[in-house]
C-alpha cells in the first residue's frame, strides 16, 4: 500500500451534498505543531547567521540622517557597500556580527510562532475545502507574523540596541550597553517590563507586512508552480518561490522597518519615553517631512539583498529538514 491513504470526505455545499475522494496523508510526528516549530527555529538560525552582516548594515543605513536632521545639518550618506566597509575598517570585521545572539534568541520565539501559527491556520482553512485561496493565505500570513513579532519584540529591541553600540562609541558617545544581557537589564531599569515592548507597534506592523510578503507569497507561488507546471516539489520550486517571497517581503516591509528601527533606537527619558518621537505615526511624519518620502526606503537594497538569501536559506533548510524527518511537503 502506498504512503498515502484514501479517505472518504463528505463536503456539504449549498443546494445539497457531495461526496469526494481525496488523498489524505497518515499522521506523522514531523507534521505536528511542535516539530514544525522546532524545524522552523533551526532553519531560521541557519539563515540568520548566514545573512546577519546585511541586517546590521541595513540598520545602520536606516539611522543615517536622523541625528543630522535633529541638529538641522546635512549629512554625507553612505551607500550599502560603503557602510559595510566602514564598519569593517572602523570597528573590525567581527563587528558585522554584533547583536547576533539576541537575533538568534528572537527566532526561538518569532520563527517558531510564525511558521507554526501559519501552518495551523492553513490546515484549518483548508479542512473542508479543496484549496487555499490567496485571501485566506494573506489572512494567515498577516496574523501569524503579527502574533510572532509581538511575542518576540523584546529580543528585537535588545538586538537593535546592541547593533548601534559600535556607531555610538565611534561618535564619542557614552556606551549605553555592553552586551545583550546588559541591554535587557538597562531597558527594564529605564522603562520597566513594558519598556521591552517599546516600538512594538511599528514592529508588529512591519512583521505583518513582511509575512504577508514572505509566507503568503511563498505558499501561493509554490502552489501555483506545482499546480500549473510539471515540476516536482524540489529545490528548483523552492528557490523560485523563495526569491519571489524575499522580493515582495522587502517591498512591503522596508518602510515599517525604518520606522521601527528609529523608534526603538531613540534615546529615552527616566520614564522610558522617547525623546525624538512620540510614536510610530510621529516618526513617519517627521521622517517624510525632514528627509522626504524615499527616506522610508533607506536600507531597501540591503534589506532585499538580505531577504532574498535569507528566504532562500530558510525555506531550503526548512523543507530539507522536514523531508529528512519524513514529513510531507509543506
């Protein structure tokens, strides 16, 4: 008998009932929520480590012009390559990986929740349906991304603080944090436990858009290719789907990412209130007014260049680990 069993599925539709025969894969431990969660965390850690220098470069690019605008001065902007080379020259090669540890901690929550939630919702949506519509996929992607990012916001805030320390020290400013653990303690000390969620609103908004682009695009493009071509569910399909996912995710997520980074990186008073922006809307308005609309797309190139290999590395790792464990196609 084949690995697929045929299960009689009765679907009630308006105007009467119908009986259809659909192949249903036997339950496997690798298809469970917690195994999917663990696989997604492992795949995310591989992808994050491989592409992290681009994330640091992107963050530095997004902060450019902020201090100069506040002081009413012009600034000489660096491009992506110049920023990366400047970090290596001024701070050292390994500083390109500054903040990697909190980034990996973040994925223990973020990637596990977003993939696990998306997969759960997808199964619920198609329970009595023959297909997953684009609208349902979008709802699942946005919901999974927003929930995952809200839970992972503290780790993201710590990561941004650690990433910016090298730049602060080069500017002659007093060090704010010395490590991820120290950053965590300082944030709680200044803003209380809820200070860990500073910038969470633009953070969640960004994650919703990014996952609308990433999860929904990957799922939709992959299903489209498998349905309309004779290609098997292999590396070629995974690569094409992940490239599309990375591009759409970067286009949708970069503006919210710029706002998120600026809100989270701004100095705060003794009560944990931001000294530069009142919130994400105020940050949006000030950025556009002082630097122009396209300032919202600062760091787009490294964001896209990072998201493309990140998405490729993540989905290839995710799919291959699942296959190795005996799970079905995702």
